[in-house]
C-alpha cells in the first residue's frame, strides 16, 4: 500500500486483526514543510492519501485513525506557531 502514498509522507503500517491497516505518521515537522507546502496544503494531501485506507477499515478503526491524524496535525500546527 505504501506505493500509493507520496514520498513526502512517512507512514508505517501494521496489520490489525481485522486485516485492515492502521497508519502511524512520523516526522511531522518535515511532513508539514515538504516543498514549501502550507499547513493546509499538507493537511489536505494527507487526508486525501489516508482516505484510501479509511475505505477498508472497520468503522471503529476508521474513527480511531482519523482522530489520531487530527491530533497529530493539531500538534504539528501548534509546534510551528
């Protein structure tokens, strides 16, 4: 699945017992600053890529990863302020 993601995103995947993938983002400061992207551009690009994963996740896992991603993005934005 990682071939679907842009190289600017570092995503680690672990197999869950549902056979779905949960993504974990690292290097948030680098992620947000890739190629001069603004925070909003980076956020939109990240959600667009992760949406491919959300489609295959059971509902509770879907909510869990979206919540995690929002938290990481909020922290990254605060760190840049």
